[in-house]
């Protein structure tokens, strides 16, 4: 059988926000959701993504010369005063030759393939930090469960490899839980912590903002809680999307109905950091110009108070 290959668009070391201790976080390409505010839009598609930073481009033309699909040419580029390299996504085959030829890394391909062995080799380098801090590895994305059975194989592989090397690896899944129930059930004994996003309690609004309904997410969260999994809930807290007190109260009510509570709820204030990535990808952030804005500290405190009424601990 062929060795599985994982498409990874970023590896973050020394991470302190993706679970306990100091962690290494792998970002898997592909997500079934399409949240309007997504911070990592290059992780949405399973396919390769080309990114072009016009401010790094010296207009040397190397990319234009090597492109076998004739997808590149000199021209005007949105946001660039002095022109740039125009790209035709319909002609591009994502071969990556332009990124190889670019002397300034103005062009980069978002993801690289990794085998389980290569992923474990990266994890192993961080072992001293895990031992000193109680950290471990976090699989994020995109959506790690979008890898299907392959993510279970990988969790098994890295867990067994660590045991062979004389340590216990703390494994966290940073997930939307928008995945088949059977897959989520199988993931529970294979990781020590879930970090689960709840974006909206109203399924119609969830579909509007994220492209999919929320029932599978809420059902899966109920299931992992009933199985005794440790979990943290994260709410991207956005004025104009989900910050209404009624929605936060509904979240608190739902969480208090689960077999056991999350360790805590983390309220993450809105930032438009996905904007510059969209521009590098040649796509548009928030194409419908929907109103989204950052909450004030008072807004966050109000949300925390509402959750507290339902016995749900929170932080921001
Ligand atoms: S990825 Fe390949 S086809 Fe696409 S623009 Fe670059 S060189 Fe051309
Ligand atoms: S190879 Fe790089 S620096 Fe040269 S024109 Fe293309 S994008 Fe710009």
C-alpha cells in the first residue's frame, strides 16, 4: 500500500495558543467550511494554492519565462502602484515552476506534501520543549478531519513512534467537528484534547457565514462530550455575525446541556487578517462587503458574563 501523503500549508513552532504548553502546529490543507472571515484562506481548498506578494516582486520576469501554461504576463495588479505580474487562474496548472524560479519569494506555493515519517521528524525536533512545558502537537487547518481516515492513521503513527522513542505525545485536534460522526468517534481515543470552534448557534446563520449548517458540529460535540473527551470551545467573536447576547446565551445553554463542560470557552476577537492573504491569492476577502467588526473589551466582558450564568467558564 502507498504511504499516505498530507498536504500541509504551514508549520508553526513554539506555539502557546494551540493547546497546553509549547506546541508544534501543523496546518492541513482543505476545509468543508468557507467562513467569510477565515484567517487562513489558503487552507480552504484541498488543491495547491499560488500566492503572489507584489511588494516583493522586482519584475525580473523569470516567472513569466518559465511558465509552461502562459498564465503570466506583465501588467497592472490590484493594489500595486507600479504594475506587477498578472496571473490567469484559468490557465494555471499549479505546477509551481514560477515559485521555483522567483529569486525574491514573491511567488510561493502554499502547501508542501509530507509523509508521516517527515511529520514525525518535525515533531521529534521539538521534544525538549514538550518535556519542559507539557506541550505536544496540534493538528489544525483548514480542517484536519477533512483528511478522513488518513488523519486517524497519522495520529496512530505519531503516537506509537513517540512511545517507541520513550515519551508520551500530547495530541490536540483543532477542528470544526464538521465531519462524519464515525470519523469523529474514532478520533476520540487517538487524541488528548479537542479544540472546537462554535461559530453560530443558528443553523441558517451558520450556513450563511460558513457555507454549511451547524447540526453535524453540535451533534458531534455532544457525542465527544458524552465519550468523556477533553475539549476547549473557541468562539470567533464578531460584531455583526455572532456577538448578539441571544446567540451567546444559546451557546451557553447548549454547552451546559452536554454531559461534561468544556475546560473553558475562549472568545477570540475578530481581526481581518485574512484580507492580505486573499490579496496574495488573487481572491477577494468578504466579497459581499458584509458588516463585521471587532468587539470592545466591554462586549467581551458581557459575553463572558452571559456564559457564566450557564456555568460555562470563559477567557479572552
Ligand atoms: S504555477 Fe505553473 S502554470 Fe501556474 S503560473 Fe506558475 S508556472 Fe505558470
Ligand atoms: S520571478 Fe518573482 S520577482 Fe521576478 S517577476 Fe516573477 S514574481 Fe516578480
